[in-house]
């Protein structure tokens, strides 16, 4: 599969390993399952609840980012130690690649497009897509 872990998400996972090891282990295992799922693109680009491996997840578009030309979404992994975290990702339809951009606690991410975290996510995404709108 075409799943890329971008620099901001790597930093988030390193911090999560220290602060919430159980959630970290869940996110890492989920990402491995997602990377192996041959139907991942369809599952992650449609809004709703889907099964990815043994995980039941919610995929939701990040509407504010999409209005600005960035094809961004978030996963929420239900019924796990990681349920309170959001996995923010983008989909580049030209390359059929999914970029994991952030792993953040739900209380620290309000989906506003003008926060420092949102800026980091958008900068990582624009870098990964060579500045193209997706």
C-alpha cells in the first residue's frame, strides 16, 4: 500500500510513546493493518465507520482544510486505548498515496484551519505533494 508517515506524525508518535504507550502501540498496530489493506483508499476517502483489520474506525473529512484545496481527513479508532486520539491524514489522488500527518489528542485539535498545529499539518502536506492542491 502507499501509506507514508510524514515528519510531524513521526514526532507525534515519538511523544505519544512517552506519554501514552498503550495508545502508541494501538496506533502503530492500526497503521500496519491499514498499510496492508488493499481497500484502504476507498475506506479512508469515504465518510463513515469502516473495518480495517480488527479495528473499527471512523473516517471523516477535515472540511475546513478541504475548502482550501487540501484533501485531508481524520481517523478515530474505536474501542481501543487510542480512541481519544485522531490520526490526521491526506490523500493525494494523483499518486494514490496516503500521508499520515499527525496523531493528536482530541482535546488538542479543534479542526480550525488557523492554529499552529493546523499550519504544521498543512505545511507537511504541501511539502509531500510538491505544493499541489489535492
